[in-house]
C-alpha cells in the first residue's frame, strides 16, 4: 500500500454510512474531520475500526456476555491502523450496545461492539436459541414493537439512538411469499 | 442529461452500502468482461455472488428494469451473459422445495420474468395481501438497490439454496 488511494466506510450513530477516500500517511482524525464526522479537537466520541464478530465465538453456557473491542487512537495514520484490512470505521458515543433478543418466551442478552453487523447479531441469536442449520436461516431480527427488520449489513451503531446504548429485537421467522 | 431516476440510481451505486458490498465480493454492476456497455436506461445488469454448489456458477447476473427508481421497486430476473438474454429456466438457481429460495426464484409464475418477492414491482402489484403479511418488505422510496441486492444475495447464500 505505497501511497495508493484507499476507500473507507464511515459509520456513525443514527446515520447512513459515508464513503471517504484517503491515503496511507493521513491520520484517522484528518479523515474524520474532512468527512465532517468529527470537529477539530473533538474527543468525546469513540472510534472503532473493523467489523466485530467476537460474539460468534462465545460459549453456549455464557449469559450476558460482553465484547472487548477497544477504541483506537485517531492520531495514528491510516497505514499504522492497517485500514486497508479494516475499511469500516465506526464513530460512536457508546462503547458497547446492550442487546436483548426475545424468542419463544425466552430472552438472551449480550453487550456488543457498535461495530457489529446485524448479520453477526442474528447468527449469535440463532446459536443461543439453538436454531442452527437450514431451519435457523429462516429466522431474522425485528426491532421490538416495530415491523422493521434491519438489513444484515447494517451495524448496531447505526440503529441505536444517540441517547441510549441499547436495543431490543424479536427473533422472528421470515415469511415465505405465498399466493 | 440523465433522468432523475437514473441519477438516483447512480448515487446509490456510489453509496457506502453498495460499495462495501462490492468490496466484499457480494455484488456489482456487470463489467466489460461480460458486456460492452450497460443497456440503455432504465435497464441495468448486475451480478450477485452465490454460495459454492457443485456445477453451479459462483455468481448470477440479473437484468433489472429500474423505471421510476426509487419511487417504484425494480423488476426483473436472471440474465445469461453468454446469450445476452433472459436466463433459461434450467440454469436458474434452485431452492429446497417449499423454501423462500424456491418461492422467490420460481419459474411457474409470470413466465419467470420477475422475482416472486415484495421488492419486485410486478410481484408486489399482484399481491396486496403482502402489505399486511410482510410489512417489513414493502418497497418505499427509502429503499435502495442495496436492499434488493442484499435480499437476493441472502437467498443465494442460504442453506436452502441447492445450486442448479
């Protein structure tokens, strides 16, 4: 990656992701300020890199588990942070998002990194409720008390409102088109 | 000058959601390896990656009619880059009988010219009951081509997808 341009995807709370072009020598702060995600000198937001999948390796016996995704130092360069390998950047107020999933009268909980996709949360939930395999694939997450089923590529951090670091889902069966 | 629906589509193809999926190898606009240039608007040819299955391709092409995008949902079906025509039924992806994959990709309805899914405007117009049964999948102007691609990609990578 000698000086070549790189594409980053910047995710922030309650907003659609943005594309930002950068080069290896640029600091992450410079990228975020240029993209109007951070203001000069702003340090009240956490910045995570990558898409986090730690929950998928959690033991079945663990209840109320928690991810360990550390925020990065935005004064480091794109090259040092190896963003060519981790092009998804998440800027968030929450270090963790408390997720509750309801299914069949039971509830499972985990505190996820905001950099976790809905696809990963869904796979975690299917595993926790022992819905693995082809039969489990028919189950998707729906935000509690709504009919909204987020796309698998959406990130938890984009879905939670700025005032709360928590979200509730029901695990529901996708309907097969009929008629 | 491009039409408003075309400008909106082009902007969505440049969006982070579309680009991120393309970078992961999930989907993309068909390139010059299969056609000299994209057909005239409102048609576009895209590809979508599929899970490995014996004797099945690793991607399928679709030809979508995107008239009045995003107000109206796309419509279309699988496309064959070798014949530059609609994909023959025998070469279309199959699903486990009774599964969503099998239903969405069915060929015994409308001569297989559209996806049997609420994100396809031909299918949606004929099924007002879907509005009640599948409210999360009702197309509106907040939906983009990424919703459509992600749905087809999800089916082609499901355990119910059997190959050809």
